[in-house]
């Protein structure tokens, strides 16, 4: 048995599932998705309700509070539940070489945003991350290559703690990303996905040829359809968000161009070397933001 704690939103849960699924594959073991955190018994955030976000995919794993089927560590009392050894991700997402060699009957607690943890399970994960239903989102047809562009603001603006750690991406990042893609493929049709349509209307209109899809974080039921639509695009401009990371990863376009910001997290203590695949392109974000001093507090990455 391999168990993994689910926490955070859709993108975080996908990383956690990927790490657990890959380890379970290596051992030909059952995968348990521990729902304790998202049900409020293992942690959580007080400002926003979290829920299970992977039901939109055709994956097959048991979702249950871990305590019903297994126990972590030693206990003074006899139990029929399987005992698991806990593996906790190092601080600040630093690499965890022990993960790939972890034995069967391991419980994973962390965010695991490192492509090396599940690279050998890519074929299997692409099957698991098949959407169960067709996307309900519709955009006009275009003969031009379509580029998904994710503009994540929301709590990156409104929450001072998240803002100091993640920061927001400025219009210049999106302009330079668009110019880079156009320099390689010609004119494109932009699909701008955002939780702040007013900001996009003010700052990204000069990019031209754009369709805007706006949804609030409260409209959680729409985001799976939006990710599916983004994944169908030819090329991708990411926000520093695991949501657009996975939309780009899921794309099956063999010649896709993916642009990601550098650094991903303003706090320089966080590992920034293993999250982004080697064939994706990094573009430096606003240097004023990138030079901010590291945060002195711990935080859970946001999706």
C-alpha cells in the first residue's frame, strides 16, 4: 500500500497524486488518497474551503481518511490496520531522493512539485488524467494556433502573505511571452484564462487576438473544464500556478511551446530547478518583484 495526503487545490492534488501513483506503480501496490486534510481533520486553510478536485479524471484510487485503512508509525495498541512509514517532503520543496527508493507501505506528506518523482509514470498518468466528460467551455473557432495564457491574481493580490511569497506577474511578462511564441509560429489566437478580467482588460488588450475566459475561485466546478480547454491549446503561457502547469503538461502537442516565469516563487529558499521540464522556456519576471527578500515564514503552496 502507498498512501498520499491530498491538500490544496486542483494543481497541488495532481502533483500529490502523481508522486503517489508513480511510487505505487514501482511496487505494484494499491494507492490510497488520504482525504483527512481536505475534510478538515488534518489541516487546511481557514479562509477558503478545499475539496476533492480529482473527480473529473478517469483515475481509479481509493479516497478515504487514512485512519480508516492504515496507521502511520508505531502504536502502543494492537491494530488490524496496515502500518505505514511516513515520508515528509523536505522544507521549501527541496529534492527528496528518498522518494524514488521509498519502500512499499509508505505514506507521503508534502507537495512533491518535482518532475523527477513521476517521470517514469508519464504514460500511466496521462491515462489517469483523462477527463471523464467533454469540456463545457466553448471558444470561437480560429485557423490560428491557439495559446492558453493564465493570469492568476485573486489571493496573489488580496492575501498579503501569499502576495509576498508568490507575487503577481506583470503585463510585460505576458507581452514578452507572446512575442517569443509569435516569433516562432507567427500570429496566434490567445485564450486568456483569469480570475481578474478587469485587470486583463486594462493591461493585456494590446496583445490582440484574444478570447477571455473568466471564473472566480468559488466557481470550482468550472475549473476542470477550463483546464481541459487549456490543455487542448497548441502553446502555453503559464502563471506561477500549478493549475496552468498541469494544463500545459497535459497537452499532447509534440511541438508545443511552454513559457514559465522565473523565479516561480519569490522566496529563494524554495527549489526552482526541478519543477519546470527542461524543454519549457523560462522568462524572467519583473526584476523588482524577483529581488524581494525571502519570506521568513513557512507556507503551503497554493494551486
